[in-house]
């Protein structure tokens, strides 16, 4: 008996197909499909709905949370410089955590059915379909906060930087909302 190579059918829900790729998953997932329309993940409409998020939902959810914490810090008697230091430390720690998760968890090599399936749901879908507007990985507000003026279009520049990770050098450029950790860890793309 000869085992036949598994082929993903893009016209069908993908999540439970990709696990069957086995060792071929890594090569398949890193060959991007450029389309603004993302694939269907699940046959079930409710599960499919849960995988889609409009970009504006992230700032709509997180900006009020950040403002609440800043307000509570001020009410607790912290000075403006102390609150600014806490926010700065939070951004610093967040970008380091984001970089670490992206580089070491989201880019780990998988080959079993369930590992491939989980990886695809967590991050592989973003590499296979990097232009899918309803499945953005990084929050736009974090990108806007971390943008350094005098860039004319900082959000676009960060998007181009991250697209380089997808289309040019996939083993470099793990920073999403900041290039800082790529510089520190020597993974800045050329």
C-alpha cells in the first residue's frame, strides 16, 4: 500500500483539514494566499462567527479598559509621572511578551493532527491568509500607541514591516506592534 498525499480543499472549511497534512503542514502554511477574503474555518455558522472580529473591536474593547486603569491609578494617589511610568512599563513588558509568544509559540514546528490544527487556529491561519481583515492578530491601537512620530503613516509602516515577515523573511521580524525586540534579539529583517 502507498499512502496518498493529503490535499487541502480550500472550498471547504479548513480547520479540521489542516491537521491531516502532517509534516507537510509547515511548508503549506508558509505559502501565503493573497486575498482580502478569508477562508471558511468551520461548517458551523456560530463557530465561524466566533473566529471573525472587525478591526475596530480591539480598540473599542481595550481603550476603555486602559483608560479605566489609568483613572483608577490616579484616584489611588499616583502622580502623572508614576502613571506614565506604569503605562510605559506595561507597553515595554507587553511588546516583549508579544515577541516571545510570536517567535517561540506561534512559530514552533508541528506535524501531528491536533498540533497542526491548534497551530492553524492560533496563528497558522494568519500566515496562510495574511490579508484576511476579519482575523487580524495584533490590535491596531497597540500599533498606534507604539508608532514613533515623525512617520507619515505609522500603522501602514508596521503593516508593511509585518508583511515582510510573511512574504520575504519568515524567520525574522517577529515584532508586531514594535521592532524593539527584533533589534534586541537580532531578528530584524534586512
